[in-house]
C-alpha cells in the first residue's frame, strides 16, 4: 500500500529506482553481518523492499500493455522468481566455493545486480499511462493529495468488506513461499510438521482450480 501510494504520487520510475537502491544497500549489508539477529533484520527489511519492487515493476510492465495480453505477461513476469532462483543456485555453486568470503559474496553480487537494475530503470522513460493519468488529473484540478486520500478511503472500505479474502491471500502467499524453504530443513523436524509443510506447499496447486 505504501509503495503503491508513492508510485501514484511520484510516478513508476523514481520510486522503483529508490527501492532498488534501498534493496541493494540491504543486500550489501547482509554480507557484513556478524550475528543471526543482524541477518534477520536485514532480510526482514529486504522483504518489505522486495514487495515494493514487485508492485511497482508489475504496474510499469503491465499497465502499458493491451488488456488482452496482461494475463500472459503477468504469468511470464511471475516466472522471474524461478529464473532468479536458478541464477542464484548457479552463482552459489560456482562463485561461493571459490571465494574466501563464501556465502557473503552471493549477497554482494546480488547488490551489484540490484544497482544495475536501478541504473537501467533510471535511463528508461516514465510510464506513458501514468503520464496521461497525471495530465488528466491536472486538467480536472485533482491533486495527488486528494487522490491519495481517496485511495486510503477505498482501501479501508475494501478491508471492511473483504477482510477474509485478504487474510486468505496473505496466508496463501506466506505458505507458498515459506513452505519450500522450510522443506529444505525437513530432516530437523518431526513427521507431523513435515506433513504440515507438504500441505502448505500444495496450496498453490489448489488455487489453480
């Protein structure tokens, strides 16, 4: 919600650039942590930044496409997660064993990739849909502050009416992302917890129906 408000007020371009730089700083910091608490703090803040990147990147890429193509394009964009996991695994297998800093080098390389993405977005133009919307708002005399207030009011009404669906969505995404990682350490847990992990992992399959 916060990053959505920022992108509606200041555009799709510069909030995304700032978010990518913020994430790069956190990735760089993760390579210098000395305790688990420090690592957890960096990765928690990284999760917030990653959520902002996803929303603004989706808005930038999809709103300029024809409506008929947005479904396919969003599916292709979602595959970026899988490609990213694959690249990270390849880097982990090739770079990490040959460096003295071991796992820390993985985060430092990720920081460099994020900075490169920020620089690439900085030289690309602003979303045409956003520019047209701003021109229409200016013609009507609507300010960004009024639009933000309307967005907050509509979001509040949405949460009142569809709070069950919102909770389900949060649980669905939490389970689909948390369960596979937890499954990697399933040998540390009891059989009951392993079954629970398998159940959460199957939730995305249910959502297809």
